[in-house]
C-alpha cells in the first residue's frame, strides 16, 4: 500500500514552505515518543517498526500522487517537481519491536532532509501509535491470563481491514498465540484458530445433530460451542455424547467454548461434568467481550478456563483506545553543525527533550537480567558509574541523584541508514524477545492495577541542555 499521501495537509504545506525559504538540504532529526500509558499502566510495548522501515525505505511519490497534489493548487511547481524526483534519504534509529518503553523515551528517531522527515510524520505516528497500543493491550491481557493461551478474535470489530491485520500482528507481539484472521495468519505466519459460530448450531434441527455433523467433517477438531441454547442442560451434555462417539472412533476431542452467561460458574460446573464423564483433558475456552480485568477476575474466582478467545476489547483497546505518541523536532543541522531544538510549553510535561539521544536500560551490577531504571542520555555521552541523573518524573520528590554500581545497555539501534541492525521478521521471536525484556522489569512495575512507577532519568548533561534552551526561549520571548 502506497502511504505517501497518508498524511495531514499541513505536512505538505510546511514542506512547501521549507522548500521556498530554507536550504533544500537542511537536515533534521525528529523523535517519536509518548507521554501517558494507556489503561493507567506502567509501560508500552513497541510495535510497528517493521512496517515503518519498509515504508520509509521505499518512500517516493508516484505520478498519480503528484497529479493529485497539483490539483490542490496549494504548492509551487518547483516543489512538486522536487517531490516527483526524490527518494528516501532518511535514516532510522529505534527501539527493537517488543521493547517495553516508558513515557518520554524516544521510540524512533528519524534523521534526514527536513522536508522529507517532516512528510513522514503522520503515517509513522499512525503505525506506531496503533500497533504499540494493541501490543500493550495484548500484553496486559496475556499477563492476566497467567500463561494460558490467548487467541486473537477481533477482526470483525477492528476499525478497518488494515487495523484488523496489523492489529493481529501486534497482538502476537504482546503475547497472543494465534488469530482467527486468515489475512494476518497468512501474511505474518501466525497460527490460525477458530471453531464454529452459533449459526452452525442453529442451521440444524437440534444441537446434537449440529455437533454430530461437525465431527463428521472435522473429527480431529471437535471443539464445540455450547451456549447456543443452554450450556449446562443442553450444550455440555450434548458435547459429552459427541465426545464419547469420536473417542470410540479413535479421535481425541478438543473441548468446549463458552461465549455468554456467567462464565466463571458455567466453567466450574462444565469442568466437573466433563471430568465425571471421563474427559479431563477436554479444554474449556472462554470468549465474549473479555479484557485483562475480566480475565483476572475469572481466574481469581477459580474458573477452570484453559484458554481465551478475545476480540473487540483487544483489537480496539476499547478501555483506552488512544496512544498519543508525538513526533517532535529534536535538532537541525545548520552550517554543518547540529543545533538542538526544543518545544517549550506552560505545561512542563509538554516540554520536549532536545538533541540526538540514546536510551539506556540500567541493570544491577550483580544481575544483568534485573533492570532497575532507564536513563535518557545524549547520544555522544559515555554512561558509566557513578552517574549524576535527574528524575524524568516531574512530580518526583527527589529530582537529582547519583547512580552507582550498575551496568548500562543501550536500547536504540540503527535500522535504516549505515551500519544497520537486521529487522527481525519472525513474529514469535519478537514475542519471545518482548517476554524476555518484560521479565527483566521489577514485578511491581507489571501490576495491572496501580503499578509502581519505574524510574526513568535524564543524564545531568541532557537536563542541563534542556534548561539552557528553556531559558533561551523565554529570554527571546521577553525581548
């Protein structure tokens, strides 16, 4: 899909203005970051990098693009001619997909000609905001499920085909094991999952006939939806009858799915009925508008559920449907010198971090798998102990401190440009990487309710640069 016009008009208006008033080779660096975690969580799982890199790498304007832009009568012929000839000259430094990232930390840094980098803003934010949001929601649900498989069932409720397909990909990064969406399954090599809908049961004269018909077609996929009429009086008893028939024929029944009602109590009673009938290995799947809090509640009540099928509240992140990632200018190259830039605001929270940056994860010196904090630094800083830092949390009681006895690991890698790291294409390797990274975080940081704030610091050098630029901006305003 050509995404060059998936942007806001003002991006082209600014680019046209840059072309008319600034050197065409003016270089710039923009950062993508977010300020607040959805669902009052502690961190976001990064997703969408692969699509961003692919799109930026192949970035160009088609003849049809130029014809449309010309029809707007907004841009100079010289600018449009420039667009018709350019190819991507931007590089990308980013956190690997699956990395847990905290507020204010750069997720992606885009460097290149100011005109080009400006035009990339909207579609990069579109991709990163959406996929990171769904990956984060998926992580929360999978965390609540305590290792039980989660099947992504949301295609019909997603906001469009692209959201359904890339949302399923992001859901796997967050921990899901499979998807019902065959487009996503085929495109990203995800196991496809699913059984039947209520329409199947309703299409036969009675429930037992529907179950028996299913087993004739799929004798090794006997997973039956048991809530079309009555779970305990009809669905489970009929399922047990069919399980006995297929078992006698040498097939192993898979289990049942409950999609409505008091799932906790129904699952407890269904489990006993299945066990008493000699089917302790038959699994119980729960679905129907589930989210992390419902899943946790079910398991806390002791519901014997083996796996979950989750759709709308995952694929739409309905409880917190926006990740407000932003794209801000961090520095420009003027007369062969990089000049840090800052956005100043009356709200301290919205003041940006200037310059070319790197994010470091700080580990205990005696345990390289136990993260204790993150540090945002200027890219050319050498991070060693002792290190003077400033708390990035603006409400922190103790703003400055010194970190000692630690090991620091740089997180951002080059993915487009020179000396690049390879993009991981195996979705389940990305998932495993993400699981490993999250496992290194403190347990209190991973709570679904009132998580402990994970420490994020700025180096003293970065904090001082920010203050200098704030002062400079205020002095300029006054004079």
